[in-house]
C-alpha cells in the first residue's frame, strides 16, 4: 500500500489501487468430468483457492436463506440459478479470502452469467480450463459415485447435458474466440489427466519462482 506501484495502478485504473485477483474458470460438459478432483490437485500444487459455484449454492440452501427453495428447485431441474445470486456468493467468497488467485469451478454457465460477472467484478479470467469428456463416460462415472446429491440421477444428468449444449457451450465458444480455452482430455485415468493439467499451469509456476529451467 502506498508504494510507487500502487500509485501507478491508481493512475491507470482511475479509481482504486486494489489489485484484482487472478481468476481461472473451470468448466465441463456435465457432472462426472473429474473437474472437482483435478481442482483439488491444482490447489495443492499451484496454490489456488477453489471456489465451486455449485457448492456455494448448496451451502446457501442449507443456511436457510430466503432464496434457498428457489435455488433447490433450479438445481433439481439442472437449471441455471439467476446470475445475481451466484455472483453475490462468488464475490463474497473472493473478498473473504486472503488469496489472490482463484479457480472458479462450474461458473459461468451461460452468456448472461459471463457478462454479468465481468461487468460486476471487472475481472476477466486468465484462461478457461475446460474438461472435455464424452457424455457416456460422465454418466458411467456418475452412476458409480452416488454422492447422495439430489441431482445425481440419470434424468437430471441428461437435463444438465442439454443445458450445457444450449447455454454453456456458447460461453466456451466466446472464450475460444479470444484464445483463452485450455482443453483437457478428461476421459482418462486421474493421473494422466493431471499430467495435462500440469502442463497448462506449469509455465506460470516457473514464472512465480522467478526462473526458467528445462525438465
Ligand atoms: N448451478 C448454477 N449456477 C452455477 C453453478 C451451479 O445454477 O454457476 C446449479 C445448476 O443447477 C447445476 C447445479 O448447480 O446443475 C450443480 O452444479 P455443480 O457445478 O455443483 O455440479 P458438478 O458438475 O460439480 O457436479
Ligand atoms: Mg462440483
């Protein structure tokens, strides 16, 4: 605070010297892509804080908030909760956390989510990590996992995949046009998938360390 860099930031940004956090969006075609597992690895290896939009929404239902019933019904139907609600929860989680780099998992799910997030937070993601997994493989994994979630059943899964194609794919395409999508082939064993994920994150880790080396 009060440094030359802060002063320069203030000059450039016009208003605030607060540095914006680094954000990476983590998306997939549906549940069972393995993105939750891979996010845990990224946290461990690269020091990001994991924020799952779905987990924040489920916590909101549990807390007995006035929006709880509405959120619960939308999740059961695989529908997308209004941006306002999700963004408020994400913003709060970011502000309450001391870290400056976040994996935002399962968001934005449609163009409206995306545009509203960028407008409200003035944060653009550094890149979008997209777990590409065939629908049959996701279904196979999911029906084996049964986490006791209300949306872990074949009807909701198929509805969600439809919502993905109609609403979420345009978000991927938007970022693809900006060269920001990092696609991961997710229909492989966990460790193999993490090798791919690591390759996406590693140049950054090296930069943080302040030196480059071959390995
Ligand atoms: N959801 C939403 N907006 C979000 C994230 C999640 O409306 O930004 C809702 C949506 O109904 C979705 C459900 O929460 O189908 C579960 O999402 P989550 O990302 O937790 O599923 P996962 O892929 O992790 O199983
Ligand atoms: Mg999840």
